[in-house]
C-alpha cells in the first residue's frame, strides 16, 4: 500500500480545518482534463463535509504531455506568494478550457494580484524547486497518474467521484 | 516471471525501423524494462508518460529505461511523437511477444505483454521485478527503491 511521503507539512497549501478528521491530498496537473473534472467534485466534497475535511494540493505536472502544466503550477505558486494560491488554483481549473501562455497574467489581474510582483515571482528558482519537490513527493508516494488522491496518508484507489462516495458512506 | 537473482535474458529489439537495441550492450549500466500491454492509453494515467517525466531520476541512478510492448515500430514512433517521449520503446513484434515470453510476462489470451517491471543491475542480473494488475499503472516508486538499493552496493 502506497503512503504519502513526506507527510503533510508547512510547505503545503492547506484548505480547511486544522482539526479535521479526514485529510485529502491531491496530486494534480492544471492541464489534465481528469483533474479538471475532479475540481468541481472536490469543491462539493469540501462543501458537503465542511469541517471534517482538510484539503491539500500538490503539483504533479506532466510537463512533456501538457505544455502549460508547469507554467500553470508556477502561476499558482507565484499567486501563493501574495497569499492567493487557492484563488489562482480555482481560476486555473475554471478556465482550463482556454489555458494558454497569455492566461496567467489575465487571471492574476482578475484575482487582484500585484502584476509586476507576480511576473517577477514567476521566474523565481524557489518556486520551480517547490514544484519539483511536489513532483518528487508524488513519485516517492506512488503517484501513477493524475489526479491521485491520498486519504489520511494512504493512496486512495479511485477518482474524485469514488472519493465522494466513500466519504458519504462512511458518514452514514 | 523471472525473479530477483536470475540472469536477464539477452534480446535484440527494434527501437526504430533502423535501430536495434541489444541488452548486452548496456552492461555496466542499470536497465529498467517496463513491459506494458499497448500504446495509446489515456495520457494522464499512462505509465510511459510518467516515466517520461522521470528521466532525470533514471539518469541520476545511471539507469536506462526501455518500454516494451508488442506494438510495431511504426506504432511506437507515432506514439512517441504524439506524447513527446524521450526514451526508447521496443517492439516485441516478431516473433510476437518472444522477449515478453522469455521474461515470463506474456499474456497468451490477450496476445499482449503483461504490465511488469524489471530492474537489471550492471552485471545483467535481475535486481527487482514486479507484476502489476493489467489495469493498474504501477507508478515508479518501486523502481526508484530498487535503483536506490543498487546504488548502495
């Protein structure tokens, strides 16, 4: 059974309650259509199960297959430096159908980032290595495709819909 | 299926219409063989797409990775081009599945290779092998653990 390596830590982007009983980690790629499909379901999971859920997103860009996957991850991290990782994360998935090299600045403006700072941060080596660390963590944790989910540190064998179903059943 | 300690059977397979790969030419290097059923599975869950992102890891462990399936060289070429793969896919095409059979990972019923991984050490001995359920992409953590183990020696 594959387990999450390293465990959730302060380098992660975390949404939800600290005291939540269920921690979900997604390894995702902003250009992956399956991740795009999983996005609204993850939102629904967070809404339905509220305080019980903590959600973490780690980058797993398939950069050769998806030309905008890595730049999109950079955009999310650069937004994160201005405290708006999740706003960019949401905007990227909501606009996945028109993902392009020009989209990032537009989204940065839409979510109210300091554009100059955003562009400057987008070239930072630190951000690049943060994304590579996420990828490395995925590889070590047995990620075999995107999206891959880990529930309380153990690889979940299924997609977002299966995850929703499993949570619903265990809540009943 | 061949297990740890066995000598890896030598083979000569086409990587492109005019390039043959011989296993014995890779003595002195670690080799990863990833047998898989067929080209063209969906990209986000594709085993070869994953390994393609990991070439620098394999480099680090002085390892060369090869994908192996019964698809023809022309099919492999189109697949490599479409997915921008930067490592060789070998065509176990004629006689069909002969190398897969030699490694004990040929599915007679489907007429395809099973989903199996082998890590071969620098002397040509199998250091680790793994058979995955046909529908499950085994990822890469097992390969990396095996290569790490070899590196310690």
